[in-house]
C-alpha cells in the first residue's frame, strides 16, 4: 500500500504542539506518514489557537490558501482542528467549504475513526463537549531533548478574558499509567528533560484516587532511572501547595522553576478578571517560594489594557513586575474573545493605541527585569543541558543550553554535544540569555 502523506501546521501553545505529535502518532497507524512539505501532502491539518483574535485570523488565512490547492488536487483532504475548531463547530464548514473535518480538541482521539469517514467523501463535524478518551499512548514525538507530556487538560477557572475553558473543556487528569508509560518511552528514546503540561497542573489528580496529585506524580517520575530533568507548567498562584514546594526541594530531578501567571498587579483589575487572589497574596506565594528554594526562577504572564484598566492600575502591574523581581514575563494586549464575560464590557474597552502603548511599556519593563535577573548569575558555575549546536555566519561555533532554573546559556564550543549535561561558568548577561564558558 502506498503511504499517504500528512502535514500539520500548528499554532498556539505547547498543548497544541503535543496534540500534533499525537495526531501524527494516530495517523501513522492508519497509513499516513509525516511530511514537512504541504504541497506533497494528501492530508492537511491546521491545528488552531483562539487565545487572541490574531491567532484565530491566522488560522483562517492559512486555510484559505489550502482551499485553493484543492482545486487542482480534488482528493486532498483538509482538517480544521484545535481550539478554534472546538468552539466554531458547524459554522466552520459553512465558512470554509473546502474543509472535510472539523475536529474539536476534546475529540482528538477520535481521529482514526473519523479519517475513514472523510476518506469516503463525508464532511464531518466532531466537537461534542464529551471528551473522547484515549486508550493507549499513540505518539510520534518530534525528536529532541525536551519532551512535553500533558498530564491534565481543561480549565475550571473561567477568568473573564480567557477562552480556554470553552475550547479545552472542564479539567480532567490523564491516567497516571499512560503518563508514566509515555515518560518511560521518551526517556528510552533519549529525551533528557520531561515537562509536565497542563492549563493548571496543580489540579492534577482531583478526579483520580486519593493521594494521586502533582507531588505524587513527580515522585513517581523522579524514581525512574537515569539522569534527566523534570519540569511542570502552568501553576495557578493560589493552588500551589506546600507539598509541591517540598517536592521541588526534595527531588533531585525536579528543576527550580515556576511559571505563575499573575495577569495584573492591580487588585481591582484582578477581581474583574475573576482571578482568586490580590497582589499581597501573590506576593506572599512568591516570597515563600523564593525563601525556600534558592536560585528559583519565577516567570509570569501579564495582560495590558484589560477593559476598564486605568493608567494608575496599569502602573501597578509595572510596579509588581519589579517589586517581585520576576525573572521573565509573557505579555499581551487584551484581545476580546467571543463568549467570555469581559468581551461584553464594550463600553470599557481600552482604545487600540493606548493598549499598544501600554504593551510597549510593559515589554520595556520586562526587558529590564530580565536583564537584572540574568546579571545575578555572572561569575556563577551552573549545570546546563545542551539543546542546540550552531555554526554561526562568522564561523563561531556555539552550544546553547538551559540551566536547571531555565536560564538560556550560550557557550563557545566546537562539537555538537546536544543532549549532554555540562558545567559552565557564567561570564556575561544579556537580556534574553547568558554567556558562559565550559569549566
Ligand atoms: N492557564 C494559564 C494560562 C493559559 S492562557 C493561566 O491561568 O495562567 C496563556 C496566557 O494568555 C494567559 O496567561 C494570559 O496572559 C493570556 N491571555 C489569555 N486570554 C487572553 C486575552 N483574551 N487577551 C490577551 N491575552 C490573553
Ligand atoms: Fe484561562 Fe484563567 Fe484557565 Fe488560565 S486559569 S486557562 S487564564 S481561564
Ligand atoms: Fe493553547 Fe491557544 Fe488553545 S493557547 S489551549 S492553543 S486557545
């Protein structure tokens, strides 16, 4: 049988990238091999993100290009998957008549059944809110050093700006057997860093047997043989338990790194965002982690120009960023998302130019915080896991790796030692990375 070829274009977060690896895995079982070239594909999949309007627009413009390809290649099949699909459902078939299947995030594992139906000429929408359960791990992982492994999916928090609870459904934990099997497989394939992934990793296990929580899972993975690192993202500030902090301190493989999105430094805005903490509470959590874990890196997410945000309230965000000495933050201008609560507050929308200007100031502040954080490490000796080797245009040969606390380090070295752990001395600090030399 001639192998058919599939190409997947992935937008959005690590969860989507992980879903793409699963789609490749499932499709291999039904006779599709992966291609990097959309022009030679028999099946094209767009794996969409709807966190902001811009990401959603990108999906539709890409699919338009593919639709034209179908005119000269009538057997070409097109799948519209991911977060926009879960939300848009039936309407996508109407809007994009060349799409054969709309596959919601919660129906991912139904793909092998659905592919047969579209191969027979049907047009299908599968976006039911009931998650289609996975029965065994089917994954075709992109080779590398870092393996991203989902442990839970969905979100119950309903922050007023956020679409994720609508696109990923309610929180549910993956079965520990499946996670552990997947971790073991990745390690046997040579991966050196495991990042456990979830919209709120602290919720892991709430729907499982008593005692099976994030700390328990970290202990199971830490007990596996070999030298490797373990990380986890994302934490919801007030859900981080003392037990998790203890686990990070006790377990040798778990890295000193927390990503704890704060979103705003202003109490009134936080309330309007439906975040369940105020600035003082977040600060206490941060201070506690920093006092217990030396050299810990804490990163965050912030939104500029949330509906109704005043200049003064925005400045509280800038203040928070520096007062808490956040090591790095993802930033974005508020983008109204249909269905969400805040999107209805149209009379409070902040004008585009103001949002853009606030975002620019937020980014500038972020750069200062990053540089300050990086400078702390000049002269220190740290272990890096090498992730990349590059011969630059000027002939310089450089390896790049990350420290346990997630700092990127560039080191001159003339051999590709990707996947190895080496000790380096930090010689200089830039905004986004450190320079070092081998010791
Ligand atoms: N579960 C994580 C984040 C998931 S979404 C958490 O609770 O923090 C990733 C980030 O996208 C969010 O932290 C937020 O900063 C940003 N984001 C979400 N919705 C947004 C919107 N409508 N406009 C701008 N940024 C948004
Ligand atoms: Fe979105 Fe809030 Fe859930 Fe994070 S916690 S995914 S920001 S609703
Ligand atoms: Fe991720 Fe975007 Fe969906 S950030 S969860 S792919 S909306």
